[in-house]
C-alpha cells in the first residue's frame, strides 16, 4: 500500500533522496540559534541529539516546549493523530502515525510495554522508558527514551532516520523528512510478508474473513472484475488500520484509482468498515477505532485516506498543480544556458504540497555540462538569481488558483551528488557545502 503515502506524502518525487542520515555534529544550539548561513535551522538534523537524560521520568506536559510542530514527508504535510512534542530539546513524534505515514505497521505488546514496527525488510523494536532500540535486532542508542503521552507511544524522530536511511531537517518548528527512493516507490514494499508480523490468530482470522467477503470487490463496486483487491490490517485493541490495495494491471475499464467514481469508492469503504466492525465483535478488538487507506498498487500518487470520520483524496486539485508544474518547466527549460551560460546543464522542476504550503524541488543534471562538474561549482549569485525568478514565477502561476495563498519553500539539488544542495526556507538560502 502507498499512502502519502507520503499525503504521504508525495512519493512520486523519488529523486530527492539524500541517502543516509546527514545529522549535524553540533547540537548544543537551540532551533533559533545562529549556525553559518542557517540562522534558524540546524542543517541536516534536529535538536536534542544526546539529550536523553531523565526524560522518561519527567511529566510529558511540563517537559514539552514551544508551539505546534509540523512534519513534512517528501514535501507532503502530515496530519498526525497526535501532535509532535519538543521535550527537553528532543523532538518526539507519535510512532504509529509516523511509521504508517511511510507505509509501515505497528503493534503494541502491553505486558512488556514494547512497540514493534516493520516495513518491508526493516523491523524496529522499542520499549517505553528504554534509551536502547533495535533495528533488525541490532542495538541503537536513542536520543530520548520512548514515552507514553495521552496513550500514544512517542519516539525521537531521529530514530526514523537511522532505521530507514531518511534525511531529517528542522527549521522554525517544522520538521522535513526526505525518504530514500526505495521507500518512495511502494511497489518495492511487500505487505504480505510484513503485515502479519507478530499478530495473533484473531487478527489473522479477521483479515482472512474480510478478504473472502470482498474478493470480488472490483466487480461488485466498480463493474470491473479485472480489478484485484487485497486487504490487510494492523493495530491493537485500541486502533485498527486497514489498507486496501487495488491492482489495475488487468482492469478492463480503468487505468488507475483516480479513474474510479468517488461515490463507488466510498460505498466500498463504508461497507468495508461495517464488515470490520462485525468481524471484530466479541474479539479483543471490538472497541478499536477504525481508520484506513485505499491505494493504487502501481501509482503511489493516488490514494484515499479515511480518518474515522471522512475520506480525503490525494488527487484533489492535482490537475491544477500538474498544469503549474508544466508551465514552470516550460519557462525554465533553458535555465542552464540562461543563468549559468552552460546549455549542457539540464533542469527539472517538481512541486508538491497543498493550499497552505508548496515545496519546489529543482534537479540539475551536470552529465553533459560544458563548464561545470557539479552544483558546488556554480556561482552562488547565479543560483540565487535563478531561484528568485523561480519563486516569482511560481507565485504568478498560482495566482487565482487554490494555491494562491500558499507559502513557497524549496530545494535545488545536484542530481548526481547528494552532498550538494541549496535549501530555501521562504526567507533565505542555505548551502550544504558552506
């Protein structure tokens, strides 16, 4: 299944993987401290490295500081069930929301107060109050021990970076997570091998019964028996999350999830929820809240999310954004020549986000460049002139659209050398090689 997967997230933007964690060496500054060209940002990291201390013994409410923290995964703003917290300088996030945002599943073992999450071949295990976690059975020291806050398990967000090779950045109360390419393309994620990890027989039986009931969902709800349907469940006695994967490879009338009628989609998911409640009746899960996702197996941009009250669609306003991206790329198709006097530099621009926030990502390719080997060779004044013009053009293009009030931030990266990138936070530029 593919969420937001990266709102999730816009997982189609697979080019911006920064590889392994790029965490800064100096963590003694606060998020608003001065650091080179990044006066309000800790480049490549988040506050609180090595700040575990007595955090597990502190009251959660009194230890949290600052205003609400926002989280973006590959440019998509996340709507977690519970807000992240800044606790004694370490940012902690609700584990279930975080891992499910990247296509993982989470189980809770009450007797040992241990939480286990897995995605593909990566398995992580943590215990409440313990500063040591495990990634595929290898020990990992945590910045802060996992906490129970209002019934939710919170973990230091850096752990995601170390578990899945993501890049994590902090700026002005906003956390930016960039996933490696293999996590953005959920076709590499084998749900059937991971979803049942450490589940009990009751949940296995429920999953089997649900799949049996909806084995002909393609024909029953969309009049296309070529659409294949697979349903999985994860969760615990309090929360269950369904994931429905629709495969359109053999569909007769549809190319992807976006082609389906939204009324038919909601009729299907309404019935699925009703059937789940029937199946969990008189089991350990009978009081669980149900949320879930419907995803396109072959196109990670298309998914439907159910938050327990209503459905949201990943392709809402997508056509407008696609038109804006096309127009921007047309305008800057000769950016290499226009700004750097080198027509061998190729430029590709993408956009992601919503009505409140837009994130541009510019990829420069130097394979055929005449005068430059990489991004760091370019004159910084030329770079900033290019990005200033790009921001102005985006502002013009989004005028009179649903995105007209969006804040614009972004990245310029070297396609072949992930060490070299420029980040724009809406006010100033910062350089990875300074």
